[in-house]
């Protein structure tokens, strides 16, 4: 008997896919489109009966067990397993945990983010899993949204740049080696724009705004990183849920962008069409809509299977439509080598790779580069010589979950709150500082003092007493797992009242107050900005965050992060993203000095996009455009002189923004279009060359076309999106 073509490892993938498809029954084909949850026994039971194509959230020995069962089915098609490895393979104990996506975005370092992808891919693959539901390309627009921590911040262009690198890290060179996994760009699209920051709620976005703001990062990763999959958002846009939107799922990615990858729904999106969005009355009709719209794989809607089979048998769905979806999925099973050699994993393999030294080094480097210094009255860095007694306070100084953040153990998706998980490798800020103190003869005393949630927890008196005999107080404040993530949107963005009381009492004690902000996202921390002597923003800094923060406190590390998201003075100031529009009427009021602002709040956000200090100083001068008259298709080339005028070596993130001066539609006051991380030794000066491509000057006109309109543009280059940090010049498109 000859080996069927689809089992011949050397045959071309397209031939193997066609051969396999020609042998499949309609039931087997639909089974490939079904993804069920491995944690449910009733879902695991369906494997043989429905010829399931994929499971999500397989842990421990499950991948091998399920794979073995799949191998024994009629055609032996391997399963593909997906998991939310969002900032490392965090649902695997002892795996490497990186800072949250928001935290690492503050590094503005595509190479580092690619490395995070490579490390994560190796660890995921070593566990027999092939696909991560990452990265998140949502644009963070409303900070009340619980999922802000999962994003790369508020700028669509930067999101595209960083996401492309992360995907390249996950997928390697087209899955050429056995360490690559499929990436999934999500949530497609406009999910971050849901009204009031209410997760999965209707998004208010026009088609033009979709094209201008929310689709470009996805287009970038489809065309430049060949992302293997997209996940449809939960929300509806202008009355049409994403999973039922054929324009969004089919026309844009497949017809316009020529995407090869497949589209997966989010968790039970098809069921939601009936139960919540109520655009159809039963699962069969929802299934019809979902298939017609272009979904290829259906996550966790078990009733989809029977509905889809009968729709094909009744002739309402054409079998060729199913074939197209199945082909898209099978192609990746072949690419990953699952039919040939890579189906099973061994315990030894896993042990060698999970949390190995090189991986943890990468995570530590990521924690370091995520740290952003937002204020410094010269108290930082602390000196070993003059510091004898440190008082450490605050709920997040010794909280493993606050460091690991969302999509790790303890977060609402994992459930497990067992403190042993990730315990071995995690260094809390307290532990790291204590270790440092022991080496340098510095006493470190920790009193929690206050809680993120529990307003009755109060050790303030104790803390104030201890502060009196300390040289300096370090306060680690922020939010906790119950205040972030899916199902945890917040109306108020303040710190808990007891945390604030603790900070005020410490300030009154007269000791220098250093605040370390460990939180999932920006909160309204005006008091800290005004009163703390120094402020380090770390978001969820990852398992090695404690070490990196200690290094920054004592100057072994010179902080280099820059915010990728703005901080508001209060939730009432939202939205505060930097790329806003002009035309707010407050401008003419004499009371406001001609500023566009609320009468009761300053104009600027509390901290702006791009902001971040260093222990050294950088000076910008001589902004020069080399080709100030730009013809169609030409790249704008310019340079700036950057000098490290301080006494320490450091890294500066140079940012370039454009403003289209007169355009046929309104455009944002600033759009980030280039950046560069630059290392300069103390006293060193360099000319920094930058470029902006012609297409990056485009707007979306009222005919829904991307066009670069002739006319003048302003170019701004500097240290942040704040006008006072930027040098300005002009160029012209002719
Ligand atoms: C989330 C997705 C996630 C999926 C699977 C959903 O609730 O919205 O981002 O990938 O669950 O865990």
C-alpha cells in the first residue's frame, strides 16, 4: 500500500493540503473549524466524534494525550493547540514571565520585543502547543477599559511597529525551525474603542476612522509579518458584530491585503450573536452568519458543529466555502511539521527549555527597559554610601501577582491563586531590595501600610513611626488583579484612599518619598506628581521586576523607558491620547488663556505620550531636513544632533511627529512617524538620522482612500509628544 500523498513529508504543502481535503467528509471538514476548551471534560470527549481541529488552553500532559487520540482517528489529522501566552508562556509554572505588553512597550525596543516572542515561542512549543493568541493590537483609547494592560499603548503606528517585531519573534522565518509558533493579531478591529471603556460593548467608529486608526497596525502585520491568524473582536461596530462583518473579516484582509492566514472568533462569539447581540434568533442562523462573514475557526461554541454540518447538507452553505477555511487551517498544520515529526513533546525537552537561564536573562532585560522615570528631584539614584535605612511601604512591594499582572497565574483567566506558582523565579521588589541591602550594609524595613482595594487595611501609624528612623521611604503603590483585565473595567481611576493617605502621611514625616508605580495602566496620580520626590513607572514589570527596580533605584541601571500612553489628571479628563484633534471651543475663553481645555483641569495630560526622564540629560539641536520638497513616493530624510550633556551614560528615545497643516479632512495635531533608541556616553554627541516613508504621510479622505495630499507639513523631533520637548521645522509635498 502506498503512503497517501498528504502523509509524504517531502511533497509540496499545497499538494498535501488538496490531497487531504479530497479524502475528508463534510463532518471531518467542519470538525477542523471547531476549537474547544481543553479544560472541559465534555469538550475533550468530542475529539473523536467530531474530529476536532483545535483545543485551547491545554496544560501539563494534555497536549500529548489529545494528540495521541487524534492520531488514531480515521485520517489522523493532528490537533493544533492555542493558548494565551501574552507576555511569556505564563500559564505554565516556572516558565519565563515578561513584563506586561504595556510595560514592555515603554522600551520602544522592537528587537527586545522580538526576543520576547522568540523566548515565548520556544517555551510554548516545548509544551506541545503551537499557537499564541498574541499580540494585542488594540489601540488603548479609554483608560477605564480593563484590558489597557494588554495593549502596546495609544498610538496605532507604534503598535504596528512593535507588533510586527513580536510576531516575527513568534513565527520565526516562516516556521522554518521547530521553535516557532503561530501568532494571532487581535482583536480585529476597533475593540479598544468600545464606549466608555466598557469591554466588548458597542464601539462607536466610522468606516473612515477604522481605516485611519484601527486597521493600519493589522495591515502592517499581515503584509510585513505574514501573521498566521487574526481574532475577531467581541464588539459590534455601527450595529454589526465583528464576527458577522464580511467587510471586516473577508474583504479587507483577504481581498485587499491578500492575507494567507486564518481567522478565529473570540470565545463564543458565535453564541454571543444570539445571546447578547441578538442579531439572530438561534445558533443555526448565527453559524450561517459567521461562516458567510469569513470566520475559519470557531472558538468555544460547541453548537456550531452540528449547525454547520446541517447548513452544508441543506445547501445553504456551499461546501467550497468550508473547504477554503479548512485549507487555511491545514496549511499551518503542515507548515508546523505536525504531520511529520513535531506532534509530541518529551518531558526532558520541556525541562531543558522552560525558564532556562538565557530566557530569564531576556526577561530581566525586558523588565529593565520597561522602567520609566517620570519625576526626579535629584533623590535618585540612591547612593550606597549615604543610605543606611530604607523604609519600604505599599501593597505592591511584595506582591507576586502585581508584578506578574494579567494573563498569568492568579489573574481571572487562570483562576489559580496558589502562591507557589512562578514563585521560584520571581523576585518581588522587597526581596530584591533586601538582598541588595544585605550586600551593601543597608537596612530594609517593609511595612505594607495600605491596600489597593481593602480600605479598612491601615498600618499608616506604624509606617510613619518607622519612616522617622529611615533615610528614605520607597512606596510601591498601584492596583491589583481584581482591578484589571477582562470583566474589570473601572469608572474611577484613583488610587485607593488608604494608599493615598499612606503617601500623604509619609510626606508629612519629612522624609524623601520615592514612589514606584506598579499598576496595570495609568491611574490619576496627580498628588504623586506634585508631591513625591521621585516617581518610577513600572506597570506590571514581570517576574524579574524587583531586580530591575532595585538596580534603577541605586543607579546600576539608568532608566530609559518612555510612556506609550498618557496619564489623565482624572477619569473625567478622558480621552487624553496625544493624537487628538483641534477645534475645542474653550480656546476663545479669556479665562483659559486661549487654551483648549476644561475649565477645571489643566490642558495637558498628567504625563504625556513619549515622556520619560533619565539620570543624565539629553540636548536636541539642529533639526535638518535633507529633502524638504518631497515628490510622490519619496522618503523624507532628516537628522538631529543629540548630546548627552549629563554625567552618566544613557539611552534616549528620539521621537519624530508630523502634522499635516492643511488637509481635506481633519487630522490629529501630531502623529508619531519615526523613533530611534540611541545610547550615548556621558558627554557624547551624535547626529541621528531618521526617515519617514511617503505612505506614512497619508490620511483617509472622505472617499475612504489613503492619500498623501500636497501641501505643507510640520515636522517635530524631540524627547516626547509635549510641544515644549519638540523642535519644529516644515517640509512640503508637491
Ligand atoms: C479574550 C481573548 C482570549 C480568549 C481565549 C477571550 O475572552 O477576549 O483575548 O484570547 O478569551 O482565552
